[in-house]
């Protein structure tokens, strides 16, 4: 046997081994996808396939490439799993709703997101960074930018109130917990979210603009915003929670609150 023959045989054996490894990894990935509702990690895949992470990345690329190949070869749809930051924030939201913002540890959040704790620190820095990102991700996107306003006070108020009622109804677990732990969270949240970014301040600024435009009679805009938010919370949280009433229909409730609010403030 010549040297070239030996090299060729080694090359063939190496190629066959690579194909065997790919087959094992793809089978393990498919089993993980089919067996669990949560995204698997590359560590879990490596352990199940009995190979190193480096081998998986070298032969199959990253998770996105692996999932695409798995979908193409096996006809499996919807394999694009949420990216790590999204999964971490979703896990944090579930834990915060059960235990409050201050209690869950980074390790608990990582476990709930099915990622390593180092991944959580890499994306968010520390617990403060994670909570700040959570507060940014999970708050109502109020239609208060100038480009979002129609100039019709009643119409703009209905849109604003409907957005807030819908958000509260969809996140009642978080809303209830935030009220039951208001004192515990207060100092932490004040530091994490500057006053101008808070809902009360933004609504007060909107109302001040309407006063300046002569559409509302002069009043303290912060008091007016507090009264408006009080009505929104009453319908969206207090009535369903403490009076066992059905969840409000957001659009109808928004029209009712708007009419009630403007009857007392609208300039005639």
C-alpha cells in the first residue's frame, strides 16, 4: 500500500466519522425538540449526543444552522427558538409574577430560561441590568409621541386608556403583585426608572399639553393624571380582583372612562 493510498483511506475514514457524528447530533437535536417545550441548550445537545460543543459547532455550525438543517431534512416546522435574551426575559417575567422582582436569583432565572447563568450575566450584566431591561420590555407602549396623536383630544384619550386597560388585563398577575409589594419595591424601582419615564409623568405631560392648547381647563396636570390612572386601575385591576367582576372590554371601557374624565375637565 502506497503512502497516497494510506492518506486516502484516512481521509475516507475521517469523512465517514464526521458523517456519523452529524447523524448522531441531528438525531439528538430532533429528540430534544420533540421531547421538550422549552428550547434546548448546546450543552444539553452535546451531552445527549455524547460529543463536545466544539465538535457540534465545527461540523454543524451554530444552533440556528443546526435547526435549519433539521427542519430541511426532517420536515419539522417552527424550529426557530427564541433567542437567549428573549427567553431570559420571559423566564424573569414568570418568576417576578410569582415571587416579586427582588426575590428570584440570577441562577433561578437562568434555570427557568434553560440557559447557563453565565449567559444571563453576559446579556444583562447583573440583576439591576436584568430588571431594567425587564421594565423596559414589559410596560405599556403608550401612544403619546406627537406622530401618534391625532389632535382630537377625545380620540387620543380613548387610544391611551384602551392601551393601558388592555395591558393591565393581560398582566394582572404582575399588577397584583406590584401593589401587594409596593413598599418593598418602591426604592428599587425609583432608582431603576427615572421619574420622567414613568407612566404618571408621561400622562401628566400629555394633559399639560392639552391644557396649554386650551382643550382642558387649567388644573394641576399631575393630579389630573393621578385621577385618570386611578380610574384605569379600578376598571382593569380592582374590580376584577376584589369584586370578582369580569375583565373589562378595553375599548368600551376606554370610551366610558374618557367620557367620565372629560365631562369634568373639558372646556366648554
